[in-house]
């Protein structure tokens, strides 16, 4: 058995060193002699802003890039005995550098405050997927490492390795229309499947191989972020994706995946996620996932599905985007009742750095006597 240092930061970089040594021919030993490989869907980050930045960083070798974003969300529910107003805020700093041909080093530092309606309304799905305070018990805000990883392709670009503290949802269950709480839906069911029981961001490794329009991936991650005994109770996941009519008016992405949890012996699940553009005018998405009984009992969710539409209202720098989604989540248990969620948002790009979006959410079958809940909200995001 291999045991890494108890300190989590040491654990990440020892794991990174082990995998780098294991790569026979690192790509930075060669200058590029072929055109860029296609940048497939969901390769580096589910956050659209981060994915765009990482693509830009690849064109700046040897330069340390610093970008960031700040976001606030106000939400309120109304009705008999359901009056509630909450506020959350988050701040991210992104640091990245290109290490060589198609090789990246990336750090995401985050501070967040407020739990939003999640702390008050007992639902299976998060009602604010950006909520989650990083502050301590004394009320002081803390900056924590959300992600830190290196992406290293082999010399012939046949396989790409991502190693460090990773977010598995950057690579699996991705979706162009419903995967980013900072620019799309804020309800958790429309960011990732409620049934996909991935661990929190933890030490792990991801491998990806692209073959034309097909992409094959496998990843393994520690079940927690302690950095201690990281090879015990690994969460393993693999998937395949297919991209159709890239950059065309009928562009589509179709993905399937299966996973196994090391914390629950013999337990796993599977799912798929797809998005499709129709004649360049309107786009639709659908995702579904299911857990085996052991994992369903441990995670509390048997299966879940969601679907929705997106309309781009104009093509200028200040264009608007309209999104609508509906989904169902079935908790574990014979007597459990499905939770239904829906959301409507309109994102308005004020300029290159600022966008506003009002949101309307509803939940049916919320617990603890809440029943049906309607929530209105406003998200403001600044990018730099």
C-alpha cells in the first residue's frame, strides 16, 4: 500500500510527481510539429468562463496568467409561512501557466459566503449551487484551493493526463446548456445530475484519448480531500463522448458514463447527458442517471432526469440568453416521493465583464412541510 503525506497539499504534488515520472515522453520535450488537436466538449472545466480562459492560456507559453470573477445571488421565497430572503457571494482567482506544448498548470482559489435557501428549505436538490460558505466559526472569510492541477499530453497528443486536486464534473456529465451555476441555471439539478455521487474536489487523475469525433475518458479520485491514504476507497468513473457537426448549425454532443464508489462495496451507477442545437436557433438538453441500490441508499438518490431549452436572443456583445428547465429526482426508499424542480432565467450581458440574470425557480414536494415552493432571484457576475 502507498501512503502519501497527511498534509493535503503535499499529497496533491506527490501524486502529480508520480504520474509525471510515469509518462514516458512528456510533450514539453518537443516543439509542436502538427496542427492543434480539436478542443472537445468538457475537456478542462464545466465553467464556461474558465474553459475559455484555459484555451487562451495555451497561446501564452511561459506567462503566468491571473484572472478572476465575483458573483452575488439574492433569492427570496414568498407565500404563507414561506417568506425567506437570502444572499450569497463568491470570489474566484484563477492562476495558470502554459508549461509546454498543450501543457497547463492551473489553480482556482475561492472564497464564498452564505448558504442561500439551502440552509432553510429541505430539498434533495440544491437551490443555489454556488452557495456554501468557506468562512470559519468566527465569521472570518477564508480562501481555499478549489482546484490545482497539471494537464500533460503525451508527445503525439494521443492521451492527455490531468493530475492534482480535480473536479470530476469538469469531465463527466458535462453539458453545454446546463453545467455552470455562474452563467446558466443555479438549481443543482441543472448543473449536474442529482444522482451522480462524485466526491468533493480531491486528489485524482484523469486520462483522455480523442479519436476524431469520439472522446474516451477515465478518472479516479480519492473519496475525500484529506490527502491521507488516497488509494483507499477510490471513486472510479469512465465515459465516452461523441460530437456531431462541430461549430455547425446542428451541433450536438452525446455522452455516456459509468462509475463505481469505493466507499460502498460493489456499488455504482451510470448515466448520459446530451445537448443539441437545432438550425442554429434553439438548443435542447437532456440528462439521466441511475444508481445501483447500494449507492442509492448511501447517497440518498435512486435516479434523476432533467431536460430544458436555451434561446440565444441576438449575437451582439450585449446579447441575452433565455433558459428553461424541468427535472425529477427520486430519493431512495420505497415510500419516497419524487421531487420536481424547474427554473427559468434570462441572462443579460451588460458588457464584456458584467452580466445580470433574474431567475424563477419552483420545487414540488419539498420536505418538512414546505410542499410547493416558488423562489425568485437575481444573479450578478463580474469578470476580469
